[in-house]
C-alpha cells in the first residue's frame, strides 16, 4: 500500500469509529460537541452514512485507487471549511472545528504523499 493509500485507509477507520459512535451512543457524541441531546433517529442515520463513507475510504486505501485518493482531498478540505463556517455563524460549538481540522490534516497528509509519489 502506498503512503497516500495508507492515509486514506487509516482515515476510514476514524470514520468507522465516528459512525459507530453516532449509531450506538449518539448523545455522547452530541455532548462532546456541546449540542443538545436527542432521541430522534436522524443522528443514527448520519452515523450510518459516516460509517459507509468510512468503508469507501478504507477500501479505496486498501485497493490504492489513485483517482479516488485525489478526490478525497477537496472534500475533506470542504468539511473543515463548512464546520468552521458553522461555528463562526454560531450554529454549533467551536468544538466541531476540531473534527474539521482532523479532516484537513488527513487531506494534507494524502496530498503531501501523492506529491511525493509523483516525484
């Protein structure tokens, strides 16, 4: 597995963990983000989606699908921008920005390793 593939492969595990947390203990996640707790199903639905995206990342890394590796970079940067905007607009606690920064760091890791592989 190439270094770029590893960056996405491991990011998939982060998404698995986040998705499982949202599915099985969603209020723990919401409390961490200083958001109101809920008994509604929407948060678990989001958990399923995050878990499935984690599967795509995990398999993309494991199979070293370079085209998809490249496409993960702008989407993860966008997550950071969106989460930062939500916090700036006071829609959510600034704690959410931490998750955006994790996405940004993952994107930079993938981008850096892809550039190194081309050299």
